[in-house]
């Protein structure tokens, strides 16, 4: 049922019906987090962050990404996450979404740190480094300053 709500949320968001889409996507993510499912939470949070960014709800995007990151890391599930389309790494992409949202809200240092963590994770795994780079995370020397949990 969680995946179905998530799919409905994505469908409605893609159809331009963001109010309905956000409603379904939020219900799906709440359910996935309630049962502490890091895999579903990562996928749903990624889709929901995209919808929040389009809707200009950057505080919600940052909060959603951060909650999913915490669940992934607290359950030590980094290496168990699936990859998305184009071999996307959800963990590093969530850091990028969070950093992007924080930066747009004026929290530049916090946003940069989140982007750097996402970039370091992507570089460490050599998976889709284009996503964190896309969000203006271009300083690879920062990886030596960032503590990255082992998968």
C-alpha cells in the first residue's frame, strides 16, 4: 500500500496536480518512516523532495531529505539501498536535495556541507556523481573535511 500511495503521489505530481500528489506522497513517506523502512523512505523522500522543490516548499524539502538521511544512517542501511534510474544513489542525492534547499533558504554553509557530504558519498561509491555536482558541489577537496559513514 505504501508503494501504491507513493506511485499515486508521483503520478499526480507529474500531471501537474501537486496538491493531490503531495498528499499521497506524504502519506506514503509517513508510513515508510513509521515502520522504519529505509529503502522505501529513501525512494519516497527523493520523489517528495523533487515535488517540494517544484512547489517552492524548500523547508519541507530540507526536512524530508534530512529525516530520510537520518533513518538511512541510523539503521546502517547505506549499502542496502537500491539505485534508481541511471544508477542514481538515493543517499547522496538526498544530501544534495537537502543542501540545495538549505542554500536557497540562505543557509549557505549548512547547504554547502550537505552538498559536500553528498558529493563525497557519490565519489566514494563512484555512482552518479552528476547529481550532487549539479547542485553546485564542485569542491572535491572538501571530501577530506567531511566524515562519511562507511556503507
